[in-house]
């Protein structure tokens, strides 16, 4: 339960929200990389505290296996590919895309007991998804495809940032538009008076939606020129969280025309935990207006890179404070506009507890079967 203070509407984070001690959720799909990052050159990336090597087979199929030779723990991303096999440069052991051993030169055989963990992958447009749960039971209903990044009626810009901060902070940041006019003031994406705009929050099971309306906003000149929209512009901001590794944003901007014209953009934020204090932050902004306009794409790329870098820096500063300032009695204060973020943290805490319980039951059943 939220603890209250003498100031109405102000409380402190309760023990029911996810934090840096909350186990990372495994039975979900996470975006491992942009698809074109994975090539015939082995690539290393740590996801949910597991070191993984990615590469493509000769026919282009993406592969993800444990980046740790089961013999002497040598990192395989330092090796080379031999056809579809990855070769450990320490003793020459070869492994197939499914993780099975193909050859141990010192034995001139391929023992079944020597193998790598392998991970299910799914490529969807620019995104390469990885299933971090039981590799024999990938749940495709939890794969959140982004059709505006695959449809010819849309175009998008994108980026990647390595963030030395916990992924939950990014969830809170994205549910909180009140920071826009202050942290992102130079980009003219919101004014101070927009910070007080009320939010509507709908929570249904493990899905959280949030909506806000900002009146009289600015639009990039290129969008105005391409759409013929007329001031004043009003913007509806939509938020959708239905998986721990993604925040789906959508903004619909309407004008004073009769009939009303609108500009729709999808802002996709992907937070793939590397560890509990570091995150792979991938993003994309898709639009259906003026999709051939290269100048507009450049503007959107610049604003996206600039604004999201400000978020990254802010969250890394917060993470540093967590490491340095050890005040046992400190609790962050929450205000009314934090409700969306707090609901997300509560949902993730609940999902983590349920998953840990299920994993414990499975382990008990496995022991009983032995």
C-alpha cells in the first residue's frame, strides 16, 4: 500500500513495485538486435545476464547460441564460422546452429554431452526477437509484431543506445510525459503547461494503456508542408505496455481544417535488459505521412536521437545516484502523474513473482521425477 504524507496526493513507492532486486522476466520475447546487425561475423550481446553470440548461416538464417565454450569457457564470438558452424578458437571445437557439438578435434568425434544453449529467434522487419524462456516452449502469442515497420504504407527512422541504467526506469520515464518540456525543452515537443494535462489509465489484466491530450502543440515544418495541416494543432498521446521489453507509443496530431487532417506516428521504445543495471535501448519512429520525404526523415532522426539521448543521460545519472547514495531511509516520492509508471512497475512485480513461483514448481516436479 502506498504510504501517504501530510501533502495530499503525494506518497512513497511501496514494496509492491518492481525494482532493481526484482528478477528479470524470462518467459517473454525481447528484441536482441536490429536484424541487419547480425551477419556472418559473430556478434556478442548479453541479454538477461546471459552472454550470447549471434550470427547467420550461409542461407541467412539468424542463430543465437551460448557465447561460452562448454570446454574451457572461451567466448565463441572470438571464433570464426565454418559453413554454418561456429568454431572455438581455443581448441577448435565446432558447434552446429542448434548448439550441438559437431566436432572435437582432440577426440575426432562429436560427444552429445558437449553442447551449447541455443535460443529461438524470430525476425520481424527490422527487429530480431529472442525467446529467453524454455527454448522448447516459445510462446508466440507474446511476440509483439510492429506492422508499421513492415508495411509499404509506412516509413520509419531508428536508433540504438547502450544505457547503463535499469530498464524499469525507462518504463517510468516513458509513461511520464510531464518531463518533456523540461528535459526535452529545446526540441519544442511540449510546453510547461502541458505537464499538468490529466491522463486516463486503463488496466486490463497484463495490459496497461494510458492517454493524454496536449492542446496547441508544435509540428515539424516538413510535416505541415507535406500534409497541409493548419494551426492550432492538438495531440493525443497513447501508451501501451503489454510486455516487459517494450513500450508502444502513438501520437495522433489533428489540426483546425474542415474536415480535420491528422498526422499519426508510432514511437516504439524497446528496453532489453542486459543486466539489472544496464539496458539495450532500441527505438523506432514510424509515420504514414510523406513517406518519401528524406528531409522529414532526417528531422525525425535528429529529434529522436537528441531527445532519447537526453533520457539515457538522465537515467544513467539516476543509476549513479543509486550506486553512490546509500540512505537506508530514503524512498522516492510519487505524485499523481506517476500513476501510469507505478502501475507498470506493479504489473512487472506481479509477473515476476508468478514466474518465479512457476519455475519453482517446475523444478520441484523435475526433482520428483528423478
